C-alpha cells in the first residue's frame, strides 16, 4: 500500500447515516478529511446547491483536499476543537450533518517519516500536525518516569506501564530516545508477555500518539460544538476505533438523549422536564466480515449515529 492509499472504513454506512438524500442542498461537515473517501461520496450525493466543509489537522491531508476542484467544497486546516471557529469563518450558520472518523489514517501509519509505526525505524514524531506542538521524542526527553507511566497506563491501558517507563528513563541516560526502532526495542525488552498476534509495542505507540495529539481532549471539545452547529433533524455520525474514544462518544450521545437528568424525587411536572437534544438512531454499526477481511484496520471500528431534536 502506498503512503497515499487509504481505504475509508464503513464508507457507505457512515455517509448513509447523514441522510443526504433528504437535504441534498444542505451543508455537511467531514471533520476528518484524511484522503477524502467520505468527502467524495458526500459530494456525489449532494445537490447543486449543497455544501461540504472538510477539516483536517494534517497538512498533507489538506494538500490532498485542495486538489478537489468543486465549488461546493471548502477544506480547512483545523483541529476538532476548532470546529465552531471553522464553521463561522466559512459562513455556515447551521449544518445538516457532521461526520467524525477518529484515529490515525493509513497514510500517516504507512509513511515512515511520520513516526506512527514500529514497523519502520524512523524519527519518533507522531504529530498529526507537524506545524505545531512537540513530537513524541521531545516529550519523552523531558517527561519524568511518573508522567510516562501515567500516559501509558491511561491512554494505552498498558499493564506493564511501570516497567516500560523505567526502561525509557534508564535508556535516556545514554542519550535521547529519538527513533521508533529504539522505542520498540525498549518496550520489547520490558514487556514479558503480550496477547497473541500483538506486538509488545502496540499499546505504548497508541498511548503516545493519543497523548501527543491530545486526541481524547479534542474529541471531548468537538462533540458539543457539533451538536450546537446541527440544525434540527441534523445527523451526527462518529466512527471510533478503540474503547477510550468510543466511551466518550457513547456517553455524550447518551447524556444528550435523556430528558431525566434531574435528581430523583424532585417535584417537577413532566412538561417541565428538560427535553433531550439528541435521538439515538439504530444500534452501533460494525464492519461486516467482508470489510474486516479486506481491510484489517477496520476490525475494531464502530459507528454511532444520532439525530438532533427540535
């Protein structure tokens, strides 16, 4: 697979969830352009007066987005947390659908220079936006052992976080841990056992990537902005790839789809109860056996969909 190749996960299901056919001249948001799989299908379904605004924090993704010559399409170099500002700058007062495709993309993983994968020996960068912020190597150079242990434990759910953090700090005395190969070797030596078929470094690389890019914090900031931007009957569709981000999405949708968020026994009339802002649509969608077999990275994906109520 080339560095620019990317197979969108749950492509049809995610775009179907936006219900574009009933509002073909509406405004939609692809909050994670990637290499444009979802965006292109949305554009195919939009009417002449429809509009699509696509965000991505990765400069390379935005460069690919700008190659799409379509007057209905507006790309923006922005993070999830900048969703509201991006829509205001684009003059989008309200939108009919927002799609989030979370996690890291295949071009990011498969390009050794990005430092996301332990399959290559390359600079330990891991930033989705290389124009700002510190790299994984820079953070590991100055973080103390307790900080490293905490990040690995929280974001990687790594049960050997203590041993790995200790090994990194010890190795650092002989020079900075600046490459993916160095880090993978350190983790491999510190982790005694691992699930069959999983590289010992998997959880460590996941944890550092999530932390360096503040992925969970960005998601938590973006979901309320998406809800506020949606028009009544607008759709929110989110594809998650691991339990940490899916938990945030699930709890957000559940919280805003309930009308009874008041203390028990509070003397309130039914008509005075706060009305829910969202309605859950269907059950969570997962890739079928065919998609999971053709694209192994799709196996853990889960799509949740909700509709904004009036």
